[in-house]
C-alpha cells in the first residue's frame, strides 16, 4: 500500500472534494433549468385551463406543482451537500497549509493566556504559532476552553493519560470521521449557552401546573374540531365552531405574555442547543463500534441509559422551530383558534425539560471531551512520526532525539536527554544562539504534550508525570511600579514555594537573576540552586555564568553539566545544536562584534 505524507493526503482529498463540489454545482444548474421549465409548463396549462380546457388540465397543473416541490426539496439537499464539500475542502486546505507553517486559519487561544501561569507564557502555550494553535481544531462551544484547561493543568494520573492517548489514537485511525464531525458543526454553527439561564429555566414551574387545566384544553380542542366537522353536515354548527374558535384564540392571547417571557428566556438556550443534533448524528456512528474506554464512556453518556441525546436535541430543534413560527400571524391565528397550538408547544417544552434537562451538563461535557480528543487525533495524524509517551516511574525523563514540536516545518535538531531522579539539576551552558532556549522550550512543551495525552516530538519519551514550573520570560510592569528584578525575584519565590509544597516538580529556568550585577547574580544563583535541589525537584537551568558549573564538583550527586558548543569554519561560526556533557568552552559575542566591525 502506497504511503503518502499528510500534506499529500490532504491535497488529494481536497481535490476530490473540489471535483464532487463542481459536480453538485452542475447538478444544481440542471435542477434550476428544470424548475424554470416546470413553472413555464404550469403557467401554460393554467392559461389553457382558463381558456376553456377540461379538468385534465387541472390534474396536470397539480402534478407539475408537485414536481416543482420535489425539485425544490432535492435542490436544498444538493446545496447542503455542496456546502459540506466546500467546508471539507477548506478544512483540508487549512491542514495542508498548517504543515507548511501557516497557522493563520486557527485560533490562537490568546484569551486563555495568563502571564502569571506556571509555564504557559514561557512555553508559548497560547498566542501566535503556539501549542494551542497547533492542536486546537475544536468546533463546539466550550471545547476550546476544555482544551486550554488540559494544557494549563496537565494530568498527573497515569490511567487518565493513557486513556486519552488510546482515545486519540482510535480517532486518528479514522480522520475522515473527524473531518466529517468538524464539518457538520461548522455547517450548522452552535453558540454557547448561558448556564445561569438554563438553571433559571429548569427551576421554573411547568406551564400547566395542574393536569385538570391540560385536560380542559384537550377537551376543548376535541369539541372545537368536532364542531368544525359537524358544520359540513349540520346546519348552524358553523356558528358554534366560530364561537369555540374565538374562545380558544382568546385563551391563547391571554397567556401570550407568559409564553413570550419563556420564549425570551430560552432564546439564547435554544439557539445554543438547536443544532447539536447534527454533530450528535455523526457521533452516533461510534455507538456500535469497538472503542477505547474514554470514547465508550462518552457514547454511554450520550446514547445510553434510555436517554438518547441525538433524539433529545432533534426534538428540541422541532420545539424551537414551533416557537419561532409564532411570528407568522396567519399560522398563529388559524392553529391557535383551532386547537391552542401554543399551549401544546409549551406542554411539549415542559415534557422535554422534565425528561432531558438534568442530562444537559453531562451531555455537553461528553461532547466537548470528544471534540477535544478529535483535535488531539488531528495533531497525532499530522505528526505521524512523533512518539507516544510512556509513563515510567523508574525515571523522571528518558528521551531520544527530542526536538521542539512547534518548528516541525523546518530543520529541527533533536537531542537525547535523561533525568534519573528527583534532586537532580542540570546546568546548561553555551554561547548565544547555540540552542539553549530552544532546548528548554522543547523539553517544556513536550512535557506538557505528554501529560495531556498527546504525542511528542521525539523518537521515544518515557517520563514520570509531575507538574512543571518555568522561569524564562520575566518582564517588568512599569504601570504597576514593578521592576524587572522584582518580577524575577517574585517568580523565583513562587517557584520555590510551589516546589516546597509538592511531592515532585520539574523546573526549567533560563538565566536567573539577570536583573543584577554579575557578581551578585553568580552568588545569588549558586545559593538559590543549592537550596532548591534539596527540595523534591528535578530540571534544567540554563546560564551564561560558567562558574555555576562548579556546583557539579561541589554536589556531584545532584548537579550535572551539559552544554551546546559552537565551532568555527573559515570566517563563520558553526552551530550543530547537539547537546554535550560538560561546561561550554566557546563563546561568540566578541567574534560576532568583530565580524560586524563593532569593536
């Protein structure tokens, strides 16, 4: 079987969607011509009939009108299919662009950014060209928030991590389904629901508080319809029907204010749930499939226990349409006068609330979980060469050829790296631009990916789940009167306090105490690290202070020296970005300044 890259796969599928879309466009043109011909035929036979034709012409006109209705129905279905292929083509083109480094079609998640977070700002979790932007393909309200929560609060439960991995792997094996699920929600947009509104509605009393009232309405409906039918056979019954018609209409109008208040209260709620049955219909395909526990639990919540979410949302969509149709005054007058239609709509709403309202939070949570897992499946499929992390309590981290997952579209050098146990800190030295910061971020981002159940940019990745803290991009806040040094000290205090209260933490620090003079910086850094390593902590500290490498001689069981070296070829500096043992010996600032003629 021919193996193709994801980019080529997306291009082929996008081309296929384009061909199908064009075929549907041609079919729509044929239907348009057919509808015009039918209209012309109807007008012609009406003319012949009016000009003295027999009753056969009336039958032909009726058949032509029926044909027009069928053509219109088929055209609407065809247009919906065409729109679906347009959306799929767009999705596939976006994914192909993403694999070439174009993130522009995807949300940045900037609204979830938090400068005070333990690592989000340092590791580019949110923002342009961020980890969130690389993963997020969610389409349901609240799903992006759940994904952001998973990225900001990594899971430390090995069973949960494994469950997410298996669910994402299962969905990644059927990317056509993932794209179909995504396209369905994009074709029928959903809006978020106001939880307060839903809770307020659930607590409201039913429209018919007593069964006697409902029985009276139903009895009145029967009598009115009976009077209508009798009017064709019994003289004077049409007067009775008219009186009953007006009486029923008056009753409905009397309660219109209350009905309007309920309609207004639920307007946002209904608009939020009205289209959920479309993605649910796609998800229903998984009901009878073999699937891992996490997907099985979601399907059980949505379709098990005698409460089918797809059916429930289909019914609420019908109720929504009935309420919206109240704006048609002619329909409202005729149907309310005949059988109090609005009363029966409210009764349907009460029954729906009694049967399904309590399940809404669990249903939406299950749906957003599937949506997030489908996004993770897409990330997994896009990066088929990435490794599936393995939870391993025998080490903190053991990885081979680990690289930064957000620079996959250009040359990306990987490195082997291991941390055996807590109380082990690596001092990373190297020249400017030699790869220190990229390595730190590669370590941090892959750690977050692993703990959220995603694949990582490495050949292998074994780790012991634990929280991660970083200190890499400290900045001042002049408006609040906070200097750079103050911000840095505050960050280190937060890290120390958090580590002190934990049973194990991975720390990643880049050039601490930059806001003071070199002597004070070196002395403060050494004393801070000597105090830090005694806590339940492991990690990497990058620095330009080569003297910090002396900690390995002073505490050989707790500190390790690693570095990125540079070389020189002719008149150029050579960077290989490969991690080595020891303290860096070569710097590049003087060389670069000389080369630019600045010294």
